[in-house]
C-alpha cells in the first residue's frame, strides 16, 4: 500500500514539475516572439459554463450568434473592441478570433502549422469516413488531388441535368389558376430535395428521386436517405460540440444512422466497380449524356471504402451548401420586396421569361453582376459555415490580438485549438461600415474584399466545389424569379434562427406564398 502511495505522490510531483517547466518554456517563447497577453473569457476553470452556453444556444438555435455575444461581452469588459481572446471549455483552453489577419495566417500563410485535429476526426469519421473534410496531412492532400479534377468547368456546368430537377421542384409549387397565387409552400424542404436529387445524380449517376417520392405521396428507401443523412450530420455536430466527451453522443441510433447512410452509398460504389470490371464503363470516357462523378473517381482509385468516403464528403458540400444558400436567399427576397424586384428585373433582362428562357449558361450566370451581388450579400450575413477551427501543430503565433491594444502577436501552444467565426467577421462594423448588419446587395458594386469575406473558406483548403454551388444556386434563382413575380413570407413575425449542424440553414423552414407571373 505504501509503495503505491509513494508512486502516486511521485506522479503528482512529476506532473506539477512538468507543468511548471512547460509554462516557463511557453512564457520564454512568447517573450522571444514579442507576443502580448490576450484577455480571457469569464468562466470556471473546467469551462463547464461555456459548454452550457453552447448547449443553450443550440437549444435556442442561435449557435452563430453566441460567438457575436461573446465578442460583445469581451469588448464591454476590456473597453475596446476585442477580436481575439482565450476561453476554456470542458477543461480545454482555446483561442477565439474574428480577426481577418489571424484567419489568413491559419488558413494560408501559416497553413502548415495548423490542422483540423483529432476531435474533428472523431466528430466526422463515423458518418463521412476518411475524406477531404475529415483528414489532415498526406491523407487530405490525396483526397484533394482525387477530387479537384472532377470539378472542372465542364463537369460543374451541366445545366440540363439541373433543369430536369428544377422542373420537378416547380411541380411542387402549383398556383391557383384564378388568383395566380400558390398556397403556403415549405420551399426550404423543396430545395433540400432538389439539391440531393441533383447531387446524387451528379455523384452516383442515379438520383435518389426524393422529389418524385414527395409528389406521389410515397416513402421509398431513396426518400429515407436524406432524413438519415440529416440525422447523421446532427450527431456529427453534437460530437464536435462535446469535444473530448464526443463519445457520450454515440448511441445505438447514431450508429444505425451512420450504417444506413454508408450502406446506401455502397450500393452505387459496388455497381460502378462491377461495371468497370465487366467493361460496361470505361472510366476514361464519358459513358452517358452527363458527367458522373463516381465514374470519374474510378480512374484514380477503385478502393470501395475510399470511394464511399469521398462521395459522402462531397455530398455534404454539394447538397447542404446549395440548399442552405437557396433557403436564405428566398427568405431574404421575401422580406425585401424592393431587392426582389430589382433582381427579377435583372434576370428578365439577361435571361428572358420562364416560358422563353435564353442564354442561361455557366458563363452568363457567372457574369450576371447583380445576381452575384445578391448571393454575396446573403453569404456575408448568413455564411453556410459560420465558424470553424484549427489546431496548432507546433508552438507558433497569430499576427494580432495581443497586448493592451490588441495589436501584438498572440502565442499559440502546440495542440491548442483556434476557433474562428466567419459570422462575426462578416458583421464587423469596423470592417463593413455602420450598416454591417443591414442586407444591402448594392454594397458589392465597388467592393473589393480579402480575408474579411470567407463564405467558402480560403487558402489551400478553399472549397473546391464553390462554383458548383454558386452555379446551381444561381440557376435555381433565375428559373424561380422568371416564373414568379412576387414572394411573400408566410411567417414575417418570426425571428431568424439557425439550424446549425455541419452547415447552417434557417431553423424554421422557409414558408412562402408565390405569385405566378402573367
């Protein structure tokens, strides 16, 4: 018994000495690199209060707003605008920042000094597997090199495929022949069905046809996939929020959800690999009227698990990003009729009306300036990924945030997470002006932006599918505004809240009435 007590005491002493040694080493590094101290967010030593704040914000559907509230708290405490500070959650100290210079360092100029980290992998691997959003280092480089060739202009500009799915979406927006008004429509659900149908056809070569199932009133296995995929993302987001306690989120339902999603995609992977083996598909050639992402991937790998993982990672981006963007777009158009009318007039002038569309191409969508001003402004105020994090691979620094004025470098320890909020940065009045929280697409007319605007991340990990998302969203908006000349928000009194899983969409689905143009 006594030897055990001695060993325990020695272990405690060793831990204390090691803690003192590392603290001295970090302090020495901070002085050497001319780093200033940064303020600390108020809370208990274990950071239980900050976890409670996150869970409360999650319950109230205000996760992105929580970051802004914390900045306001720190700004009031320090008597100056505070963009960078420490906070502790579940016993782990992180650095929070909304400074564009720091975000540039993390994502670009010091890219090799930061990674996603083990907790990100714990959160995403059960659902997505090893793919571009869940890996670091060589594994990430391989994923990106596999996927980048599949996102050439020719591959992402197949608007005939998009039109087929848009027509099915339009079939769910029937107007009364006498009044020309639709009943109240859950257009957000329509968008999520549309984008998963088009994304699965682009990725797998076969659509899940969730819109067809919805229109017929049926529920088939294909229609179950979107709900399982949504639920899997919810569990992944919860694992991320619980950090080191991610495992408490894993339960029978989460495991069954992940298995269903992966087994569903395995069907397409197995069929494609069998077709390649039998010579029915030549991966080097186009085998159908439209490009199939999975067939293209088989030219560089035929590992079924790797194929499934890459497809799921891209499906997350290709479906949820676009559907969320479209949902925010329509909500804002319904609440800003003057902007709706200006955008519709632009669309009619550039692309004709619904029955006689003209020149709707990848290039013409990209060059329609007011359409892009509008989408840029939507993404500024409601970024689809409002916050993110990286973990330091070595003792390093961030350019700004330390010292009494926040102008000195900030010391970052190896293994320390750095959380950055795009949502906060996009609404900073010292960057965007006094009207930073006002929805105004015209601000983009003469605006040149850098790291203060990051709707698709930046640096080597910038979203490779951003043109896919913008092209699809732009096309759907053009066809929608060609057909309808008025949109009314059926819930104008509601406050905007956020369904923040791995992406961010309106929490209460966007319910609108639309008037069909004469």
